C-alpha cells in the first residue's frame, strides 16, 4: 500500500471513531435529560438508541453497575479508542519501506 492509502485509511478510522464517540455521548446525555415530546427529538433519540445501544450493550453484560451508576458507556468509549489506536498502528505496518 502507498503512504497516501494508509493515510486515507487512518483518517477514516479516526473520523469514524470520533463520530461514534459523539453518538455514544449524545445517547448518554439523551437518557439523562427529559425533553418534551417532539417528532424530531423522538427520531433523533431513536437513531441514537439504535446506534449506540448494541455496542454499549456488549459491555453492559460484563461491567457491573455501581449503585445507579452504569459504567458500561465509559468502558465502551475506552475500548473504542484503544481499538482505533491498534488499527492505526497495524495500518502503519503497511507503509512502504
């Protein structure tokens, strides 16, 4: 692979990671804040729930709750960032000589 291709792939992984982090944070905030019913707010909440819940749900099985505090979104964010760094370092290995 050329340096340019590796750069594009690393940029894609970084962008995807930060976008998904923003979705998870927005999902967490939307569960804490009670907003009045609005069709658009409901659609956004549904999108956030359908996008973030499956990934965070994986960690919810393994991370115990501490009282009312659910740490699984935090663990999901950490795993997402670590995974992105691992992928970036693997892609660095494909740079030509």
